[in-house]
């Protein structure tokens, strides 16, 4: 299928997923990079308490909170 035909199908609201090869698809800017951060014990204890309260892992809580802060500052993405 030519790109022009695919564009038309998409623009017309048709489902084009069957025409795409998603096996190697990536989301730009979403690759992971490991960082190590040292926190005081009291901070880890409070993070763990809040993570348990919310039912999420500590790492997820930290990521959520940092993302929220960066969004507030207009720096995400």
C-alpha cells in the first residue's frame, strides 16, 4: 500500500493497524536510563509508607512525583 493510500484511510478514520509493523516500534524519548540516588533513611521510610498506602512500588511513586513536579515546571516531554 502506498503512503498516500494509508494517509487517506487514516484521515477517513479507518483502522490502519493491520497495515503497520509494530514489532520494532518505539516511543521517542521514552527509553530508560538507570540512575542511583541516595536518600536519608527517614525519607525512604516515608516513601515506603506512602507507597504502601497507595498500593504502588516505591520506584513508581518516586517517578510519579518527579514527573508531576516537572510537569508543573513545564519541563516534561
